[in-house]
C-alpha cells in the first residue's frame, strides 16, 4: 500500500467519522455547524502535519541516497584510475 493511499484513506475515514458523529449528536444547527467547522480545521491541521512529516522523511531519504551515490561514484572513479595505472604499467 502506498503512503499516499494510506494518507488519503486516513483523512477521508477521519472526516467521515467526525461528520457522522457530529450529525448524530443532539445539538442545534448552529452548534453543529460550528463543530463541523472546528472538525474541518482540525482535520486540515492534522493532514498538513502528516504531509510535512512525510516530506521531511522523503527529504532525508533523498539526501542519504545522494550521499551513497556520491560514495559509489568516488569508489568507481578510484577503481577506474587504478585499472588505468595498472594497464599503463
């Protein structure tokens, strides 16, 4: 399962659960609308936090991959230079 599908399912499931709970609660229309607005704000804040966390982790992974790629490149260049010097000798 991809992270984006999980994230989308998490957000949609949370929103559906919150809306269902609010609509079934015995409150006035004004109170219900206020609760819906608050719940929507909270859901957006949680979604933004989750996206930032995922982005931070992805940035870390990309950085690590770049470092490892540079290390591999240096090792290959060293091997190529070694082969050249052995071929010339």
